[in-house]
C-alpha cells in the first residue's frame, strides 16, 4: 500500500527555548505527535534554498523505503511515517529544528540529520545526548566515532575511505602529483584533508586550491595548478561549479586527465558543460546510479525505483544517488529494530554492530548485502564493484549514462 508520509514544512526560525530535559541530554519521551502508534522518522533536509531539489529527493528516498516497509507490515507493527523539517541547508537551523521537534513531539524513532557533512556534524551531539538512532550519508570521518556518537551510523563512505580508493587508483595509473580543486566549504576541506593524508601514505603529493562556491571563472586558478605540473586534476563537489571548473580548465589549455569525486558524479554534465569539455573526465561513482552496472539492474534497485516514482516528478532530473542513500538509511533502521531485543538506542546499535540483521532485510539495501559494522566502525564499506570509475556523461532519468570509451 502507498501511505503518504506526514510532512511538516516549518517556516521562519524555530524558537530556541527547549525544556531542560532535551538540552541536558536526558532521553526525551514520546510527545503529543509521537505516542508510539507510528514509527516516526525525522528528516532534517534543505527543503528551501539552493539545495532544495536535493533535500526533496532525500525525503522522497525515505518515503520510498517507508512504502516498501509498510507493505511488509511496518516496523514492530507500526506504520512508518516521515516527518520532514526544513533546515534550509544550515547547520544551526538543523539543531534548532531537532530541539523543537524533541520538545513538541518527543524522540523520533530514527533521525536522518541532513545533507552535507556540516549539517550532520552539527546535529550529532544533540541526537546522541537524546539517544536517537541516527543514520546518515555525511562523509566526515569524525562522524564515524562510535565512542563519541554511539548511536550514529553511516550508510555511505567517509572521505577518508573514498579518497583512499582514489589515491590507490592514481598510484595504479602511475601518477605522482595530483591537483585538487574544490569550493571553499566544510565538506571540501574535509575531503581535501583526507586526500592529502591518503596521498602522503602512498607517495603521491597533492597540490590544491579552494575557490568561492559562487565563482563563475577560475581560469587563473587552473593556470596556477597547471604550473605545478601535476599528472591529473581532481574535482571535488557537485553542481554548477563543476561546469565552471571544466570551462576554465579548457580555457587554461588543460590537457591532462580529469577526475571527479563521488559527489561530482551526481552532477548532470549535460546541463553544465559541453561534451567536448567532459571528454577526458572520469568519475568515481556509486554503481547503482550508473546505467549498465549490475547493481543498477537488480530486483532491489527496480523495487526502489518503482517506490520512488510515487514521490517524485518523472523523469527524475538529477542523480538517484541522493534518494538512494536516504532509502538505504531507513532500510538500515528497519534492520536494527528487527534485530534488536528492545527499542533503546544502545540495543539498536548493538544489533547493527553484531550483524544480527535478517538477510531478507539486508537484501533490500541498494549496495552491500554484508553489513560490516562493528563496535569500532559505524560506516558501511562499499566494495570495488559498488564504487566504480566510469566516463562522464549526461544524467537520464536519474542515471548517469557514461560516454563510450
């Protein structure tokens, strides 16, 4: 059945006043809107502002998972409901939204804390203090700290893990120096630090430049990087700024290979650049959102796409990576509750760490079936066949269609 999830679209700033119970970290009880009759997923997402299209897809991915789970009887017999709160892509607003929700509605059964690493990291302390099972895709390595954040789990890869893979690929290609360019954001700085660390461990130097996110021409920056004679250029981030990088590289006469991050893979190149500008670009992509990859042809992925179609416009104009990960977030929570002996956050975490999740739930996950969480590692590991290097190309109905070799 297709149950329409409840959404709250809060406008204006939420009040900063909260009960001492919430602020001091005592576990918030069920409020008027969360009496235990439904399974409440709180989604903090940028539903307004420049990231609103991605925020809407985050919510849609959760709703798709809710449909599939509700068709199986819900979680603990409870109907899954998604409560979406607008954080406008701002970390502080996300914290305010969570405080308000805890005061007005009580503790949610699961929290999806945001889109970007800065949103996620800002919310984790309050979520942890209130013992909320929190599942996210943020790449910040610091989020994978079970001692500090025992109830937080990552469905994607950390910047450290993914950039380790990139550096290993560069080493296999015989590269010794890489030029890195990204927008000057928290996420890009975290990614760069991980790239530099991985490079130092494998004998590859990284020269870098961070530019204003609103830049419209970075040709001088490209010339500065090219003057240092790197073997390849690495693009961090996603969206229109990627087109700026590519056009500026072409103006600067860049003739070395260009690589894009897993975030860059979510960009529809047909909307931000001409084919000749991406002809020498390779992307590091989650395989499920790449046309022709085995995981994109699985029954699990087909079921996800069908459910997602009930909550998005068709065809989908941007990559399915974003809703795919929030779909996975809720599948993880489902597994934790089914495997746990109680609904307390500590028991839920132990269930995920111990690998007790039933196979029939793990098989609903888009990507790794073997969940390798442990008491020391709360991030999913994606294998070499699930995070792949492919040529750039346009995005068609949510899927990257790589140009032919």
